[in-house]
C-alpha cells in the first residue's frame, strides 16, 4: 500500500512467482508483477512492470529453530523520470522489500513447528531438533536432525551412537519431493525410550478354568493345584532392545526374561525363559504402525527358576517347551504391536502431509522417499 503526494499504487497483479535453489548459498525468490499507478489528483492509471529478486538464507535463532531471512532484495520498476519520481521509486522499492520480508512470516511459523514434541505413548514424547543450518547443494537441501526423547517430561540420555550418521548418497536421482533417512541407532533409541517409559511391561494372567490368555499353559499348571490358581507370565527386560538392519530386512533383539508363576496372593516363580530376538518390520513405522511379526520366537532358551515348587520335577523339558513357547510367541509380539500400533510421528512441518510414501531397508539405515502436499488453508 504505497502512496506519495503525487502517485499511489492502486492495483497489484502478480504474474509470476518462483523459488530457485542457489547451491552453497540459499534460495532465490523472483516475482514479476504489474503495478497500476494512479496520479493524485485522480488521472489516468498507468501500468508499470515490477521485478523483484530476493535472496533468502536459513539461520538458526536463539531458540534453536531454523528461520528464513532475506539477505538481499532488488526491486526493478520499468521507466525513468524526474528526480522527484526517482525519490518515489526508491520509497516504493523500500516498501516492497518490507513486504517481501513479511512474506516469510508464514513459512517461518511452519518451520518452527518442526521442533514440536510429538507423543509416542502418554508418557513418552519424541522431538526432532536441527543440528545446524541446512546444506544447499545441486542435488537439493540436506537438513540434519537429532532425535531426543522425553519420558514424563524429562529428557533421557540415549545410548551412544557407534558412528556418526549422515545422509547416504542416493544410487539414482529420485522424483520424490523429500527423502527421509533413519539410522539404525534411531530405532534402537526409540525402543530404549519406550522401555524406560515402561511401555513394554508385560503381565499375562490365565486360569485353569478360564484359560483365555495362556492356554494350554493354565491347564497344565492347574493340575499342580487343587484350587483354581491363576497362572501368570511376567516379562522383564534384562537389557535394552536393539535393532539390526540388513539389506531388505530387520530384526529386533529383545533381551527378556519371562517369569512363569502362580498367584494370587504372591507371585511364585516356576520358570525363567530368555527371549533373544524376533523378526520386525520397521517399514510400517513410517506408514503408521511399527509391526513386530507374530509367531514363534527363535532362540528362546529356558532355565528353571531357583524356586520351582515341584514344577521342574513334574514336567519334562519337552512339555515345558510345548507349554511356554506358543504363549510367549503369541503374547510378546501382541504386546509390542499394541504399543506401536499408532506408529511414530515423522519429522514434519505443520500444514504439510506426506503422500506416496515408500520404504527401503538397507544395511544400517532406512530410506523413506515421499512427496509433500500442502493442506488448503480455509478463511
């Protein structure tokens, strides 16, 4: 809204707006517009061509957020005139550059949303924090994010990554707007945070007469007692879970001890079973739900607890294997899947949604190419 003592801008028609990547520098915004300039007092309106070139850079503010700023702004208005008109031209250019800076308010608000805390469970949150300003290259823009987890509002120290992670070189150019790269350490840290939050605490209760959960375990154990005694399985982590990524597949290493006992007054342990690993599909994490494959668990050694109460003598090894493995193979993945059923929030900016996602599992990392769609803003 520029107005001087002699002329005023009565209309603006933007005919072209483009944003280009400038390698090793930032972005360049170019705008072409037609200005309707009227004289004061009112006379015939003159339409003049306006061109704007503005260079944009990304900086880190004090709050740790990325912020777009203008490093230069060069408006060009066609035509020449008297010295008075040149003064008006300079004033108009100054006003235009202020308006260009205002154009960045909305994009910056969206950039700030990148560091929002996203819930995983009611007590566990994830946050993606930029490590530095983005890198601009011929291939695109690379942003390095560090993942932090909070449990009950308190940041937790994560396991130390064995090697720094950087964006892998793509084998070929991708038509996708965006490619997300997640390190193997990211998934290990995720499961570590969920373990600290107690999300994987498991207790399965069955009954000799109501064996809905642990049949046929309840029937076998119930034969040791005259009354209807609940059979209980408790899962305890001996150490933090670990994720191993190979080309095209993934495994979740669980170090659990399953205590089998009876109640109800006090838990009396009959047996301890160590679970080593289960198959896993991290691809579904990006698509909405991380999935642990159900079924039998490989590498499940067992050893009787110190206080066996006759169970070790009454039941042979084969019977124990037959009793416990089906229950553990069914219930442990089911509990993990229930925790992970909502999926994990991917780093994103408000107003944008991911579309056309695909997932590729590679050794030590997972790639998620996708497109971005801007949601329509009403009002």
